[in-house]
């Protein structure tokens, strides 16, 4: 029999969130579950640290639910820090109404184990509780180290904007909250979704990716929720949907903006209730599945134009990751290019070990509308057709860039061109001198300090331009995956 002691600390005494949570605990009909819970209303304006310690020590809980509201998140964060400082081994779950994704992430960063919002269903909350309580501390630490290696090894980059998002992944993974990943096509949304799955307690369950834009609208409901015999003319037998296949694991809904209105309504119900109805079935089915969604458009604009449901957007946008395009992280291009070079040299059994400086410079200055995925395809083609140890400029085949239309002012255009020149000039010198700042500064006829200030101004990492030996830079896994 599963057993657990749950302590509810209610600092949002004017709402019914705590009562709703207790009702969800008590509504379970599973006779194999014994859940003991107690609740305390906390007046944070008069709370003494010793009082909180006495409450927690006296109850001796396996898990704490901290019930707050959006307006009390600062106080909840302070209380959370106090709990984690003294009772580090007790997991703390934040309970509140809808809040901005950035504030949710801040609480996870402070040490919250998970984050839940109403409606509260026992079919959703209880599995979350058992996943946390059943993890052995030592096993979890070893497992976490292994999963970080597997989950994050395909995510390559050092630019500040990129790392700011990627560093959220281990924290996001330990929560069971819905995640929305946005970014242009080819920026690595599915890789990030897989990393979240690999790092979370669901890692031994299925990860089911679904490209919503590749499935006809009239078939989407059937693909997601399945059907029973007689649901439509050719339905002679039952077919489980992808939701059922993902039970216990994660379903990744890419291009979520392509969902038709009917499918959006059904998905919203599933997110709220953890239940769905297969086509042609009179019965409601339940499934414990984490949802990660992705889009390459601005969903807020889609909501304003009434192409996407506002309530579904709010339900998906609990935690947000925004992946920058490759043209905004040019400093990562040498790292990515070399990664793909070694990957495909190994796959095609080629003795290719490096790029020539002018080839790397060509890659650096292209805008990459297809982002990392496009870069990978260009490198794969160059390696496959190469008969030398070095990829030359003429081996790189790039599509012709489409002319852009800019509505910028003269000063904006001038600033942009100057910045582009400075970046290109610095990068070309670093490429020519293999990342040696002193030699690059001498070639530019500038003192080293002034040259370094330019490097720092444009967030350029000289280490990325140093020659990396083939043996040292070989990727450790042959697992394929799009960035």
C-alpha cells in the first residue's frame, strides 16, 4: 500500500485553494493509497521562524504543499527558502492560481519541487506525489547525473541568450508543469523537449513527439485520442491514440498552433481534467501524461487574431522557454559546425577533421533562416561529398539569401551595419589567428585592451575559434537528433 504524509501550509487564507486541494486528496477511490494530510493556516505577517519549524517538525511530513496566490508569491518565495534551508530533504510543491511563467520559474529556482494550479484532480495530483516520494535519494542523485549527460549532450552553445534558457531545463524537468517552447524553425525545440523528459522522473516512460502541422486537421483528434469501432465508416477496430501511448510519460506537441478549433477544445479539457473521450466511445478515459508544446510563431498574436484559444494558451504557458535564432548566437556557429563535422565524418567514415578559415568564415556570416537544422544539413552535405581532410569554402553550398525589406531609420541602419562590420572583422581575425587575442589585436593595429573591449561588447568567445583536435572534440554519442 502506498502511504504518505502531506502537510498543507496555507498562506492564502482568503481563498478556497487549500479546501479544493484537500477535496482532491479525499476523492481518490484507490484502496491501495493511504494519504494522511493536515493543514495549517499561516499568518505570514506575524509568523516567527520557530513557529514554522515547530509546525513542520511536529507533523513530520513526507511532502509539503505551500498554498499561495499570485499576489503573495514574494512571501511564498521567502517562506520556501526558509523551509528548504532547514528541511532540505522534504519536497515542497507550490499551489497557486495562474501566474506568469517567469515567476513560476523563479520559485522552481528557489527550490520548489513542483508547481500546480487549479483545477485539482486526484488523477493528476496523486501520481505527482508518488513519483516524488518513491524516488530514493541516492538513486535519484546518480540518475540525475546520468540523465543530465544524456539529456543535455545534444544541446550545444555558449551564447548568453541561449544559455539563459538552457540552464532552466534541469529545474523545469523536476516539475510536472506544462511547458511551452517557442522559437523559429530549426532552433532545437524538440531537443529541449527530449532533454526535459530525460531529466524528469518520467524518463523510463514513453516520449511521444507529434508534429501537429503534419497531420490533417480532420485526422488530428483521431491521432491524439484514438477511436472505437464504428466511429466512422472505415473504423472496423479500436485504435489507441497517442495520448494513451504516452501514458506515464511525455507527449510533445510541436507546431501546436496548427491544431483546429475542435482539437484545441479537447486538448484543453485533457489538460484541465486529465481525461478524454476517444471518437465513437461513450466512456471517458484517463491518462497521466505530461504535455510539452512548441510553436514557431507568436501564440499571443494567434490569440489576438482568434486563431488560438486564449484559455488553452494560458494552460500551456505555465513555464516558457524561448530559444534564440542562430543569427543571434553566431558565436556558437564554430562549435555547432565542428560538432556536426565530427558526427558525419564518423557516420560516413570520412577522414575530415577541420574547416579552412574561409569556410568557417562563410558559415559565420550566413543568416541561417533554417537555424541549427539548416546548418547541420549543410555540414552533412559537405562531409558526404568531401574527399579531403579539410572542408574548404568551395565545399560549402548555401542557399541564396532572400532580400529583406527594412523599415528602419538611417541611424538604425547605420548602427546595424557598423555592428555587423565589427563582428565580422573581429571574427575573421580570431579565425585567422586561431583565437589568439594578442595576435589578432596586433593584426588590427589596436592595443590588446581595446580589442578585448570590442570582443566583450559583441559577446564573442575567442575559445570558439581555437583549433580543436579531432580526438578531443569527438561527440560521445552517435544518437541522432536535430538541434
